[in-house]
C-alpha cells in the first residue's frame, strides 16, 4: 500500500502577496502552520475549514510580514512556536539544521538556508519544500537587508536545486508566473538557480 502523503495547503494572506501554509496529516488531522503573515485570520480560517488541529506554528524567517500574526494564532490554537533563534529568539521550539518536526504520522525536516536572513529556514515535508523568502517561483529573496548575505543565499539555492526534480516548491510570496512550481521548473526557468558561479549570481542579484 502506498504511503499517504501529508496535505500541503497554500493560502493567500488576505490583502497581501504573502502565502501562509498548513501541512496536515490526513490520518490524525494534526497540522503544522507556517508564516501567518499580517492577517492571521487567513490561516485560522483554512485550519477551521479543514477541521484540523494546529500543533506547531513555524516561521521561515523573522520579517514582520511573515510573523506579525504569530501571537493571534498561538492564542487561538494553543500551538507551540518553532523558529530559528537567529531570527525569532524566544520560540518554544528552537530550530536548526536537521531539526525534525513531528506532525501526526509525518516528520518535517528543517533546512537552515541563510542568505535572505541569518536564520532563514526551509521546511521539507515529504515531496515538497516550503521555501519562505529563500526561493520564489522564477526568483529568489532579496539579499540587501541588514543581516543578508548574497554568498550564503547562493549556496542555499544550490542546495535546494539538488532536490529531486519533482519536488514541489511552495514560496513565501506570489511573485512568479504561478503560485507554486517544482525543482525541475526552477532549474529550467529561474535565472538565479542557473548561475554558473557566485560572481555571476551576485552580479544578477545586485544588478
């Protein structure tokens, strides 16, 4: 019998170009929420609509347009907050490279992908990458903020490019030609993933 995959639910944060996410275990109804953004009611409505129970709320990074809704979601659900200490210092669950989050029957692997911010994370449920502001569809995150590091971002993108071609890519913003893609699509269509070396990446990113 084939394993049952977790459901990744992509939700637009009302009035913004941000995406928030639920990763739901279909066997138990337990869920991980990611980046509620400025309008936490968008995530809460999706959670309620699927009858799921939020166990953990996680942040891909610490920018306000991703974490502003944390307190409201935590208050309404009783979930625990998980994030990298460099970006969100007082999370209940400090996350680092190789951390694993148990959601029902599934483990979600945590990748530390610095560059956009020092504590940027990508979440890797089976068959998917929830990439925050590290990787967008045909684009990548900015690297000109305080704490950004273009070289680190380049190496983080190389790491993501090494995932199997069919891996789904779910970004933190709706900046591309479609809402989500695959690693194969990004390898083919994302100029930042096609840079031959760090120098060409920096020239493109800062151009």
